[in-house]
C-alpha cells in the first residue's frame, strides 16, 4: 500500500530537527522511493517553494550525515498547506491534496492533541490511514482516556502510533534480544536474583530555550511518565509469545498494571530544580531566572521515584527511575543489580555483587563481575566485560517512520499502556502539588540533589 505523510505542525521544531532527518535517512537507505510525498500543514503563509527552502536549511543543520543529493530528493517531495490543525475544513483540504493513503503525524504540543483529533475525525480519515501522536500522550489519565476514545473512532488500534522514540533506540531494542534470545539471563531475571533495578537518564543539557513546553511539563511528565516507564515495562515484562505489536503490547500492559506507585512520597520520590552553575565550560543561569519560566509553578528539572511491580516475578524488587537536566555528566542507562552470592567461599573478601549495565547514547552493554586476580589465585578482582555497540543505521525517528510506512505498530505504545502510565504518576503529581515533598535545589553541573541516593557506581 502506497502511503504519503501529512505532518500537522510541519514548520515546528520536531519536524525540522527529527522528522525531516528521519525521512532523509530513509531515502538514503532506499526505503522510500521518489513517489512518496510529504505534505506539511502549518499556520505559516508559505507556498511549496518557501517551505522547501525552510526544510533545506533544517536538513543541512540536522542531517549533515546524509548526502546533499539525497537531501534534495527529500526537499523535492515536500509540499505545504496553510491551515488550522483544529479546523476540520482545513484538514479535509490537506487530505484531499495527497494521492495515497495518509500517515497523519501530529507533530504538535500535547495541549492541542484533542481538538486536532476531533477535527480529524470530523474531516474523515481514509480507509487504511494511520495516525501518529507524539508524547506526552495527554496531560493526565482522564485526558489520555479521552484521546483514546477519539482515536478509536478514527482508526483501529493497530493503525494508531503513540510515539515514544525511546522504543526505537538500539540498546532498548537489545533488552528484548538479551532476555529472550539467550538462555543465560532469563533464568536469573527475577526477584530471587535481582536486588534492584535503576533506570537513569541524566543530561548535561539545560532548558535550551524550551521554556514554553518544559515549564508546564517538568521532568516527571517529560521523561518518567513515558520514556522511563516504557523502559521499565520492557525490562520487567514476561516473555511474549511473539515479538510483534500485539505480543509486546499485551506483556507491557500487564507489567504497567502491576506497578504500584511510591509507597511513601516523602521517602520514595525526589523533585528538584537546578540553580546557577557551570556544566563543562558552559555557565547556566538559575532555572527560575530563565526566559519564559514562571518560578511560581515550581517546575522540577529533576524527578525521581521508586516503585514496585506487584507480581510473582518481581515481588519486593525496587525499581528506581530518575532523570535530571543540567547535571555534571550524561548518564543514560538501565542498571540491573544482582543479589550477593548465597555463600562466599572467599572468606577474606567482600566483593560487590554483579551488575549489568545497558547504556544508551552511546549504546553499549557492560557486565561487572568478580574474578580471580592475576597475583594470588584466591584474591578477587573486579572486572568489567564491556562492549560498545556499533551505531545504528537509522536514527530512532528514521526507524519509527519506516515502521509506520510498513504499518507495523510493534514500536508504538498501546492504549492500555498510555492510561496505566498516567495512573502510576498521578499520586506523585498530586503529592507534589500538595507540597508533601519539598522542592530541592542543586547547582547546575553537580551530581544533583541528595547525592547519597545516587548510584554508588558512578
């Protein structure tokens, strides 16, 4: 089935930085041919040529690894329609312009997802059409449920892509291969052998001019509610019968239903924001003083919580999720901490238990183990079995766009997952709004708030 892309929000940052780059990679890889059209819808007073000029500059800035000739092939397939994405008549006019079955991509702020989808339902989506919605999916559980209701009128569930680009990252996909294609790990992937699981996404980047979005979202909604809970679901889910959209969605949904929110908000959650400081050679101002920030919102730039998974496999194992901005070092990894051996024959030693690290950006896998030393054969030494994974051929968005064109929703979030993720974080958000957990502060460039809570291995 031939498809065309209709990008709502076609002049926005997401389109300029990521979607156009992904399309260029697909052209370069030969996945897309010269007949695939991309129609952008935005409020800009542009004709096709003006939009192509804008896109050419964006591709030069964000896809320099793609040959210029290929970038020009992409530019040649672009068109533009001025319109209001919440107006059914404007959407109908855009859909009438594309020849093939559309993939309608909402590259929009989540605050206008609902009116846009309602307008799209009124305009009518052609048979076989696909709808893609960016994260965060809704503003709370009720909003997510309403979005799902409208989407169910638009298209069947397997034609709905709730986008989380983390699911297309190489190491994230390797969680599936590591667990389910090797006999070594799955037998010990449970509470009998695992002490703790940590899912961390620490960034040195600060606000970077995103106050319009970030100051109304914060780290909890921006990272933990979607990205990191999706990583938890992949790490903790039961083996699927098949690695496809239905199999993955069922098993991830089961895990998220079993997640219990933090038991003690003051003990098991942390919220903080950065103050002025230096990250590398960059001097960052106080977050509250950044342009576009309302200090009264008390938006957090660091969020952390610990949850449990109330099922047979993971009973009693804490899962600690955290993400922060303007920290001293980038650290993006899933950490599986194993329990100590039940009996240690090396009576003079007190070795650390085994640790498995799945690194993201750059991708790699490291297993920390205890081995006999090179000197005394009965002395133990800590060794790291480490492998760097080669760069993926496609960026995360390139892979997601390829899967959309193929109609494969395996890397999408299901309706159940979207709603359950909001259920998990809702009590945390409520406790933070009520002031039950104080807003901590940490200097930009530091290890963050309460460093004693951080991974002792870093």
